[in-house]
C-alpha cells in the first residue's frame, strides 16, 4: 500500500486534484488522504469544485485563510506537520505554486517524507510574484518533479536540479486531463450560456496580485476592457479579491461581471467565447484546450510554448496595448491540433511512475 497525503487549498489545485485523485482511485494499492488548507473557502471558490468534480471529501480541513503570506504559510506548516506525524505517509503531493504548496512541501521534507511536486519547473523569472517564490522553493525540496512541458524540464536543468538525487519527469499537464474528462459532463449540466443569454463574447478573468494590488495597473486594465466591451460583450467571473478592490476604489465597470463560476460553467464559457483575456495561469492553457486565442494581462508567462506558437500574446496592463492585442488576437487563425500538454495522459504517467517506485 502506498499512502499519499495530498495538500490542496486554492481553486486551481482542486481542478488538478480532481484529475489526479480520479486516477489514484482506480488503484487499490494507493491510499490518498486529502488535506484542504482552507486558503480558498467560499462556496463558489471551493465547495462547488468538490461537488461537481466528485473530488473525495477532504480528510482534514485546516480552515486557514484571510492572513498575510507569512502568517498563512506558518499556520499551514504547523497544521500540516501535525497531520503528517499522525498519518505517516510515504509521499506528500503538492500542486502548483500557492502558499499551501510550499507549506506542504516544507512540512514533509523536514519529516523526511518524499515530496511529489505536480506542475514543477515553471518559471516566470519575476521574483516579485509570490507564486514564483513558492515554485522555486518547492521544486528545490521535492523528490519527484512532474513537469508539464519541455520548457519546465529545461528550467530545472538550468538550475542544476538534474544533478541532484531527484527524479524529473515530463508527464504533460493534468489540467488538460481534467478539461478532456469533464467537458462532456459540463455540456450536459451547465446552463450558463442560456442563463446569461450569451451570444458573441470575450471571457476574462483578473486576479493576479501584480494587477489587483497596484491601483493604476488595475484601472488601466479596466479601461482596456471597457473599450473592448464597446465592440463585443466582455464577461468576467470576478475573483473575490479583485471585486473587493474594485468596490473599494469605486472603479467604473461597463462590462458584464458575474460571481466566480464552477468548473462546468467555466468549460462552457471557454467553449463558447470568441477570445480569452486573462492573468490566470490555468486559463491561458484552457483557452488552448478549447481552441481559443488568448491575451494575457501580464508581461511574462510560465506557459511560453503558447506564446511561441502564436496562441497567446502578452499585453501587460496598459489599456492601449490590451485593446490592440485584443484586435490582433480576435482575427488570428490558429491550428490548435498541436500536442503541447500531453493530450490527457498526464495523470496516468504520475500513477505509473509512483507504482514503480
Ligand atoms: N476557474 C473557475 N471559475 C472561475 C474562474 C476560474 O472554475 O470563475 C478555473 C479556471 O477554469 C482554471 C482555474 O480556475 O481551471 C484557474 O484558477 P485561477 O485563475 O484562480 O488560478 P491560476 O491558474 O492563475 O493559478
């Protein structure tokens, strides 16, 4: 029996865990214990994903949220350590780049438990991003590094990780597994397109700290989106952090704002939109999975293959640049048949690797 403690806490981690846990559940030799740190806790930022995607109910919920980075990470470290001492797993599995990721990896490593990092090796080379700090530190103390792309493998090699006593494996992107698996169910269960009466629209999300915490940047992004909305309906499922700041600053919005949606609704919005505009990591790839061009509201991206192949263009946060990039990307015809992310086999590679260890 291989016992794995999985640490999740934020929305994108629930989606990744849904795909991987589903694969784990097919193997009797694997026992998974799920720890939810509580980083995201609202019904529409957490519960909806567990319900819709039938992720096993977390065995533990630490309920840690609404704190500064240091306090949040520190409390998670303490809480996770207690659980690991009790559960004594062989592996701890962490996803992505949040405070839950680094807290889980660090708690495990100090107890000499092997750390698995899924979505390893990604780099923005922007050390002002909390996510970049979390990624680099997590990769450095992980034992098995599952990389979604060739670029991610190369980043780890550039940092000398291939000279360490660790395994670096390119497995593809578990989010593509999730997108492929849940697309049919979304088609049956989501009513969002009809409910909102959507026809032609652009799908947009904004939540990165570099965009929300700098008011000038945020105002400029909103100005760009307002301008685009004069030509085509812009629909934004708004992250609670962004909503709080927009409300507080009384920034005028002309486009359509909705509450954050569940994954099935998100899939349908992706399927039906004309273009994606986002600062999300996950959504840049999902645009590609659902054959949509993407404008990224950042100056760099970890998903460089999307930019290199013309599916994604970086627009930063300048209103004029956002508008111009939108115009270019609305018109660009792309061939989406390339296999950049493993075509739905990423979770299988994880399981077969772990079973062989
Ligand atoms: N997502 C969702 N509902 C929303 C907004 C996003 O289900 O209202 C999904 C999205 O499809 C993707 C994931 O959440 O799978 C991305 O999470 P987020 O943008 O919060 O984080 P990031 O990927 O930037 O780390």
